């Protein structure tokens, strides 16, 4: 890079990284794949940076640390999953600090920090989905800090390439492509919620035993969500038990078919299949069942049904292409590396999920690749139980720039609003994000109307979280114990 181009970018050094934990209990169990989540910690990152002029700034990032998603090794317990994620977070903090001792463009810090974090994970024999998560936390905190320091929103940083992103160094196909060529302008100010239907979620209200009714003022059954929030997009998890899955899908179809409005579905296989034939049997049965005709026609795409160890096997390409010819398939849990989408597209996958836990620059590059590959290729917006404030705000801010108009949301379903936050944080959301949330009792909850949310308030300096984060109400990581989740 020549000096004139380098001077156009904000150059910074990472001076300090602090970690905090906040435990959250779910209001109902979240069953996905082989895991059932009832209690989870949110790891918060607070990063201090300094630019070439000596001006300091602070940025944040956060994610839940869930069981059996990043790593589904049956030999590992939940505590092992958490410890692995904490290891790569600390490794990434060290790497990003080391590679920015002299002020550098964000993209250059990210490239070196990302590689070093993967290498640290390799030394512990971690998969790259796990290892890269540490880097994505630093990536988000760094972007947030730069935006807040400069007074620029995420969209403005991408428009001006404040971050110094060079897609061609990731994919030869993207020579000359800039972030501004990829993003949607202006950023979306609203989007549809694609509501998660977990494997343990009640479908009809009448089916909930009286002693399991929550009565907390929020919907509990899918029926209540559809009626009260006007949902028209669903993400439905299937688990590989053909007859049980079909019975459940028929129940969902009966509910959705009552609606006069069009509805749209995605099926999430959550790596529950060891071969394409088993999944094709499910798809065939859905298509053949006259009770599922509208349901089948409403399927937009299918999320990775194949277990990650075989999902990118070349000998499965015919089966992948066979499914994608009927309903596009996207790669999700196998998406551990920068070039995974390119590899997956060569096997017949049509899409790839965008999740902040997998990286923002990676998703932007994937969007550039999708456009290069053709109109049949796409990015989806998926959730990993993103919770307010930081995870959900940063995810929505990013997806608004990608131009994805419906995004999976489930944090508002499994966790009660903003109850896990401090009153100071709730008041900041009440003041600054009144279109995204609504009052419920003495708390706030996501405001979903006609199946949509208003995200216009997120176009602020940084990555959408602003000042609505109070680490003084969290537990410093060094003082946190896994046993506190019980």
C-alpha cells in the first residue's frame, strides 16, 4: 500500500483490552441441535485505542458463550466450550495489541491479529469457528472504538473506507471492489424478524401445561407470537427424526396457513444429518404432503443440515446440488475460514450466513463474492441468541449495511427483554432507542410490529451500541466462575 492511500485510513494502536462477564437465565429452554440452553454468560470486551495524534477512544463488543455451537465435540462439556472461547479471546487481545504497537489501519491489525488467533487455537487443537471468535470480538471492539473516536457510523466508515479494507487481499475475484461497492446505501432502517422456532418451543398455546405457563407478559407459544407480533418470517429447526419432524412441521403449517398474509420460512438442520439422503427424504415428504403444500412453497432456503466434518466433502456435491436446485442451501457451522464460502459454492451451496461471531470483514467479503458469483448467491442474517445491548445492536447495525431485509432474532424470545441490564443501561436504551424497544412493566422489550423492527436509531458513531453499556454492573472476567451459572 502506498503512503497516500495509507494516510486516508485511520491509524490506531490498541492500548488495553478488558473483559467482563454477565450471567443471563432464559425465560424458557432454548433447544438447538444437541444442546439445550437455560443459562449463559455474555462476554463483554472493552478496548482502549489511541490514534496517531495521541487521541484515545473506547470500543466494546460482546457475545454469549453458548454450549455445543462453536464446538460440538461430544467429549467436551459446557465448561470446556467456555474455557476454549475465553482462551481465544485472551489470545486475540494479546495479538491485536502486539500487532498495533505502531499505529496501523484497522484492516492491517485485523489481518495479523486474525492469523495469530487462529494459530493460537491450532496449538490447542481448536476448530477455526471457535478460534476466529476471539478475533471477531477484537474486530468489533476496534471498529466501534474507531467510529466513536471519529464520530462516524459503521455505514459511514464503510463508505469512506476509514478501516482500510482491501478485499482483493482476501479474494482475487474482488480486485478493485471497495466496501462502498458492496454495502447498501442508505443503510436499512427497518427489517423483518425471522422468528426462531426451537425444538422445544410450544407451537399452540393450548398445548402448554398450566404449570409451565410463564405469564410474564410476553408471548410464549408460536401461536401467540404470530398473533401478537404479526410475524411473517420463521426459522424452524429440525433434528433428523423424520416422523417427529413431520408431525411438528404439520402443526406449524396449520397455524401459519390460517393467515391471509404470505409467510416465509427457513429450515435449519443444525448439523443433524450424516448424509444427504436422509435430508432429501425429509424434503421429499414435505413436498409430497398436501397438508404442507403452502409450507413447502414458502421455504426460502435451508441452513446446513450436514454435520460439519462432512459438509464440505466433494463426494457430497451431487446431493448438495440436488437440494439447492429445489431450495437453496447455505453453509453455517462449517464456515470457519475466510475462503469457506468460495469452497462451499463450488460444491453447490448458494448462501452463507452472516453472524457477527464469525466476523464482519469476512461477511462483507462474502457479500462481494456472492455478487461476483451471480444473482442466485446470497447472505442470510442469522442469530446466536444475540442479546441487548451490545450483541444485538452491533449485529443489526452490520446487517443493515449488508441490506438483508429479514434477520433471525431469538434473544427477545428466550430472554426477558432488558431485565438482565442495569437500570442505567435500560434508561440509555429508553432515551436513545425508543423506536427499537417498547415499555413492558418496569423494563423494555424488543418492539415488533407487523413482524418488523425499527432500527433507525442504530446509525450512531461506532457500531450501534453507543454509551448504553455499563461495565461497572458486570463481573471482571478474572473474578467470574463458571459455577455461577448454576
